[in-house]
C-alpha cells in the first residue's frame, strides 16, 4: 500500500475496528464487515491481480457462533468458512468477529437461513463466493489431530535473525517428495503488534530443502508483522523462487484469537490441503 498513516498502518486499515475499542452489537449488522484489498500486500512479492502463482483458500473457524431460533431459543455451533485466495479482498478479523456477534440476539427460522445469510454477506465483502458450514460441537472433524509428515522442531540450530530472509534457504540437488512441519511459526499482527502463534506444513516435490536452513527461515517470521494470509504467500513465493519445486503446498494453522482461527493454504495448481483438521492449540 503506497500511502501510510502517521502510525505506520496501511491507509486501508485507517478505519478498521482492529486495535480500537468497539461496542459489541446487539442485532444483526452486515455492515460491520471490513474488507481489505489483497493486491497491495502482494505487489512486493511480484504477484499481480489475475496472475496468481498459486491456488488456495483461507479456512476460518468461528468457535463463538450463536443465534436464536424462531422461538427465541439460543443455538450454538462452530462455523467453518472457506474464502478463496483469488478473492479481491480478505476480511479483517475483528470486523468478522463483531459481525458474527451481531447474530447472538437475532432470530433465524432455521440453520439454512443462517448459512444463506453468512454466505451472501461474506461474499459481498470478499468479492468472491465464500463457503459456509455450521458444525455441531461434537463434530468429529473438530477433534484435535496431528499434522502429517516429519517435524523439524527437534533440530538443534543456532538462530540470530528473526526477520524473513530468502537467503536462509539452502537447496540441494537431490529431487525428493516429502512433507515437513513446524510448530515454531510466530508472526505479529500488523496493526496491534499482538503475537500470532501457529504451525506450518510444507509439502513439496523438488530439490531437497536443507531442513536446518528451512527451520531457521521459518523462525525468521518471529518478529515479522503481517496478516496470516500474507505470511503464507510470502513463504510460498520464497520457496518457489529458491527451490523451484515441481509441486508445493504451504499451509499454516494459526491459534485462535477472539474465538476465530485462520488456516490459509497456498499451492501450485492441482494441490489440495489435508482433510480438515484441528491442532491441539487451536
């Protein structure tokens, strides 16, 4: 984003609710949703609208979803949303939370009406269709699971740089196909500076990545300020530029904040993420 506020915030966040005191709504209000264009954060990575180098989605879970049925009785659920990476806008997380809270004292005749309302409002803000599921609290897909692949976290490495640097990545000549993950991902909110904790999975076929170097690179996001979605896109672009794999999937599963967790994934065309899963910290 070319113009910056005096505080250092991007101009498009000038009126966002994130980082501000907000009154929680008593009644349904779709106008609470605050879209943020993706394009400005993608330009520094060389990504242009209409020429995305990846496919992907942003998967959100809302664990504080509730509304009233036609007789005024509360209903609770966990909502799962899938927002396409190709959408012109992402939706600022606090505005999404405030919007969902506006359902709390609003009557809906049935679950289908809730889903239809959510899909229409979120698609209007994102500029693309958004998938919505309402899950019962004992739905088996909400049971904590483990990421597939091999964990990098026991590697004994020295780390002194906590900013992202493609120079940390080291690539060999052997072509491999493997899935690696780490629970040491941390970035910071670009508005409030609050820590965002997460786990990250990398699945690829291509020149072998040096594992110690890869872990050092991922730890480099520890003091980086950016949205979850842009961190994943940054990692994807760096890996593609450095290793040039035939196939690549980068998936992050961030710890929830304010009842919402975000799990973006980006992949080369044809890639699909693992089946929906939750980690213990989520």
